[in-house]
C-alpha cells in the first residue's frame, strides 16, 4: 500500500476538505471586516450548512477501498475542479438585511460572531487532523496506536 493511499483514505480527506472550507470562510469574513467602512459594500457569505451536507453525503458514498477519492457534489458556493481541489464562490448576503446610510449592509457584530465560530471549528478540525497524522506516524514507526 502506498503512503498516498493511506493519506487519502479514512477521515483525512474529509478533514482536509473541512479545513479548505473553513480557510475560505475565514478569508470571506476577513474581507467583510476589512471592508466595514467601504461605502456600498455588500457583505459576502460562505454558508457552512450546504457544504457540511455535501461533505456528509460524500463520506456516506465514499468507496472504502484505499486511495478512493472523496467526491463532493457541487453546491451554489462550492465545487471540485478537475484535480479534485475545492473551489469556493461566496454569495452576497440576502437583500432582506438592513441597508445602512452608506448603502452597505455590514454588521460588524455578526461578522465577529461568524469569525469566532469559524476559528473554533478550524481549531477543532486541525486537532482532529493532527491526531490522524500522529496515528499514521506511530504506525509507520511501528508503535502501538
């Protein structure tokens, strides 16, 4: 079995996909916060629910053979390119939100809440992935896992 087959099986691809999503979401939130004072700026969102549902379905359908890729169905905000890399396209916050006097819809409180939630999810995913790689490292070294 090749190391690539080991790394591309089990929980590792799902955690890697989740980290890709969370990193993209952090970028979107940072962009929103950076543009808080920009006149007419429309808040962007990268909604975790559709991605999490697509990831769950992909995990349920994944071929159990080593090295089988994790294939996520496309959503309005995410898809996999030909190489299997995840690509994210943020949407604008729905229009029903309040527009402020500068014609922006930025609410810094909601962005800070989303930032805190996303950072916590990112940290949890990193720790889970670290545990997976530590287990592989011990197995390679011949230690009891």
